[in-house]
């Protein structure tokens, strides 16, 4: 059947950049973070969020991402409740998407927290995009116009790269763009011959 290839990396590593590159080679790419955001507005999910968090996190009848983020920020218990609502729906949606691409040799699932969420266990192979921490910080500060402290805060919820390397099948070292693309192309070829 269709193989599921996870694509992940810490904030600013360049996983979106690499996902776009794989997509340009014709690989179907599922962007888990984007899909998860849409899932928040499904009627069944809206009802569950209201039940768990109340009107407080709503604006104009729909869950408000900023308000929800404020509530779960630095609150692991509430974050777990929110994830418990969202994650099963995300999983279901993803599996339907895979079915739609069942003529493909493989598809890619891009997710920032593939390891942290445990969903790497549902992948046949995992590709990790890495870059030195200082470089990742600089990239995100530029891209999002945020401070170093804000980037470090976001990184605090993610595993260290050393821990991810051990669990990965392929690694893309994304310092130089062209070199990284070459590494990605090699992986693409190997996956096609899998
Ligand atoms: P996040 O987890 O925050 O979404 P990401 O891992 O998806 O980050 P990208 O958005 O792909 O990372 O890359 C972060 C920023 O760094 C982007 O602005 C991107 O254009 C830039 N970038 C990516 N790769 C390189 C590179 N090799 N050289 C210079 N800039 C790069």
C-alpha cells in the first residue's frame, strides 16, 4: 500500500521549505498543522470545545485560536484536553486523505511535532530536517518578526534535535538551500525505489 513518510524538524529548520520541494517533485504533501487549524471549525469539534472551555474562548460563535492559545499556554492539563478533542479528528481526516492517494507509492505528512505527539509511530519512514539552533532562531526572528525570547519560548515545547535524530530514517541538513535540496532529491529517489 501507500507508504506514509513523516517530515519533521524543529521550528525554523526548514521543513515547510523542504515539503514544498517534495511537492514540486509531485509528492502529495499533507500539512498537518494547517489541517489541524481547519478541523477546529468542524461543527462536532466546535461543540466539544464549547463543552470543555466555554464561551470564553469563542468569538462570533466560533472558537478563537488566539483565545484558546492563551488558555492552553503554560497549562499542560488544558492543552491535553484540547489535543484530546482535536487529535482523533485530525487522524481520521489524514487517513481519509491517504486513501484518496492510494495510487501513490508514498505520501508525505509534514508535522512540526511528529515526535512529540507520537504520530511518528504511524509513519513507515521519517525524514528529519535539521539546522544549527542559532541559525533556526535567526530564520524565525526574520520570518515572523519576533524576538529571540519569543522563538526560544516556542522551542521550549519541542524535543532537542539529538533526540529526534535517533528516531529518524533520513536527515536533511538544511544550512545551504541547494545542498539541502540535493539531499532531499536523494531521499526522493530512494523512496521511489522502496
Ligand atoms: P516552522 O516550524 O516555524 O513553521 P519550518 O521548519 O517550517 O518552521 P521554514 O518556514 O521552511 O521552516 O523556514 C524558516 C525560514 O527560513 C523561512 O523564512 C525560510 O524561507 C528560511 N529558510 C529555510 N531554509 C533556508 C536556508 N537553507 N537558507 C536560508 N533560509 C532558509
